[in-house]
C-alpha cells in the first residue's frame, strides 16, 4: 500500500476541520497521528529554517540573555537555534502533542516549550525577538487580522520581529492551507512597528517574504 502524501493528508484533515468550524483543530490531529506513526508532519525539517539561519549569521546575532519567542514552534528546531545563540527562548504551539514532542526531541534544552494559542495569548507576553515562521499563513483569511495582531503584540519596546512566509500576488486564487500573504498583509505587521527590511525572495514558482520590523523603544 502506498503512503499518503503528507501534504495531501494535511489538506484533507484541514478541510474537515474547516468544515466543522474549527480552523485550527487539525494541527493537534496531525501531530497526534504523526506521534502514532500514521502521518508525517509536512513541515518537519529536523533543522532550523533556511531563511532564519543566514539572517542570524549575517548579523552575528547573539541573545546575551535577551528573550525570544517562536510562534507556532512545531518540533522546535527554530527555537533551539535561537536558544543556541543565547536567547532566553519561549516556544509555543496550539497543538499539545507538538509541544510535548518538541520537548522530547530536545531533552537538555533551555527552551520553555508551552501550549498556547496565538489568537488568545497569555496576558503580558512581550519578547525582545519574535519569530513568526509560516504560522499566520497556516490559518484561513478570516483569522488573518487577529493572527497578525497577536504576533505584533508579542514584540517588546525596542524588540525585533522576523516574519518568514510564503507570498502571493494580489488576486491570486487561494486554496489553502497554506494561505500565503500578500504584500498588504505583510505590511499589516508594521502597525505600531517600523519596517527594517522587507525581502521578496523569488524561487521557481514560489514567492517568499522575509521581513524584519522593530518596535520603537
Ligand atoms: C505550517 S506550521 C509551521 C511550523 C514552524 N513555525 C515552521 O516554520 O516550520 C504552523 C504551526 O503553527 C501552529 N499553529 C497553528 N495555529 C496556531 C495558533 N493559533 N496558535 C499557535 N500555534 C498555531 C501549528 O500547530 C503548526 O505547528
């Protein structure tokens, strides 16, 4: 019997979740199925994001005890990268199984792995560095404003936000997940923050954003 394609399976259960008016419910189902050996998490790369690592290297980025948060951390590879640079790192995901398995994959980690919902964040969370990689795009457009506002709210005064996301042109048809971001949606991260550098990375058939913002001190 052939294994189902990981992307197809994720899209199938996402469609069921959306039809049941539970647009984020499929994440826990996917991670639980993966833990049971019946599914593969399509974004499980086992290593930090290829757009994050050069960004940190180019800046010789060091945390020096400053705080960082990883939104929708999955199995934690990006969080471990930031912790290795000296950031006091929190990483959260809506799926409890992802959080459990992230901690299990990195048993000696200093990262604080936590279950939390970007759409209903614990009060008072503020961090010096916020990494949002592909989580906003994993939720349907009806949740976009709230998700972006949640990400913005995590940035402390003087703090930096890095957004890594798939992009789409205005008017391009959508058939998510994922639901890539238009330039206007990317610009919505800048409300109350200042854009530092917005990179439009064009790969064959794919547009990606890597965008850095700061909140004035
Ligand atoms: C496409 S994956 C990206 C994972 C990781 N950030 C990366 O770059 O590989 C989206 C992740 O966000 C999590 N997620 C989705 N909605 C969320 C929400 N409302 N709050 C927190 N995490 C969420 C999912 O469980 C999943 O782990």
